[in-house]
C-alpha cells in the first residue's frame, strides 16, 4: 500500500510544519496523480515516504511523511550533526585516543560486523583521522571503500556513546528530530537491537537545519557549514547547489532513500527533500530486480518533485 498525500498544506512555523503531517489535501492534483501513477506500477507492495519543500512556509508535497522507514545510511546526517557539534572548534583535531581504542578492539560492537581483513583495512583508513575526515568519509564526500565508509559511521556512533546515547542526543537537540532512531551500528544485525529508522518529516527537519545554518543548540555557523561541506555535492542547473545523502539496503526489509537539499540562491529558500521506498515483504522475484525498481522509483519521484519546484 502507498501512504496518503499532502500538498500545499496551511502555512505553519517551520518546526511545527516539519514535525506534523496534516490531513490529506490536494491542491496540485496533477503532481499527486503523477506520483500515484508512478507508485501504482506492477511489482511488490511498496511503502513510501516523501517530504519536499522549503524549511518554512508551505510544503510542496508530502506523502506518509509521519510513517517510519528503515533509515539505512541517511541516518548518518543526524549522526553528523551530533559528531560535529560535540567537537565544534576542533574539527581538524584527531577524534582521539578513545576512538583509536575502539579501532583496536576486535570485539567492540563498532568493529564486530567486519571480518579480520576488513578490520585491518578500517584501522589503516581511520586510525588518527580528524573529526572532519571521519564525517566526510561516512557521508560519502571523501572517497573510501564501502567498509571504511560504514566503519567511519560506526566510529562516530561509538564516540557519541553507542546507538542508544546517539539517539538520545539527536532527540535532545530538537523535538522535530524525534523521529530519527539509531538502534544499531552499520552492517550489524537489523533485528538484534532493532533497525535504524526515521520518519521523512524528521529527516527533513535535520536537513533543513543544515540548509538554513540554524542547527538547534547554538551550534556556530562555521560548524554548520562544515556539516554541509561533509555532504556530497552536485549542481542542478535550475535549482542550484545540491547537497545530498543516499541510503539503501538490499536485505530485508529492502529500502532505497534519496535525501538532501538544493541551495537555490537569489534570495530563495533552500528546497529540502526526502524520498524513501521500502518493500513491505520479501520480494517475490529476483532481489536485484526488486532493488533496481526501488532505486528507479525514488529517482523518478524526485524528478517529479524537482519539475514541480521549477514551475
């Protein structure tokens, strides 16, 4: 089943707007029909979550933005905020001796998901690295192997006290972040302690705080700018600088997510987006085909949203 749509909802203050998903409303019926037609194609049942709009004022489009999805790697944006905020003014210092102790411990839950050879690779890639570098690697803007990429996030989570403490810090930063939950280390079991999860509205609030350089908790502008710089960057000819973070999991429940924001400039507010699609059950056919469908679906939805923003 697909979730309800919300378009052009009544204007609300930004924190309330990003936290709530009003009752179904469709002033832009054309966009909603395009999205529904795309989601109604043949294949396994898909759960979707969408939030798209400026950080304040009216959202352009929402669908099931208050329903949790597996977060995959897009949870790293919230982790990035906590990591950099904890080390504000010292981002170019090494993460510290405690981090190196974690890297040296094969049994630490941050290291346990990796093989012996992978742990050696992680130690070579992350020992003594700066906070800024750990953030850039885990966000994908600094090239690294998939092993080191995920280990960087695990090191960040461990430095925050582990998954439960990371979640507490995220929730304490702002009420609109409360839909983000870190329950496990990257590549660890998705069932032993629960999966990392997020509702699109909360992910949108996290992204909006970076896009507007207004991260709650009196985080200074330079630190917030460093958060933005740690994200992957591209350029959209119509919408401007594009900061983004994707995530996907090909085990069950399978999920694909596209998140980020466009810095439009010329006095226009940023545009924030979260587009996620997950299978409600194991795919009926080939797993590669099912994952490819989710990837193409989220890309196609995002293309529709970008087109709507240009109108």
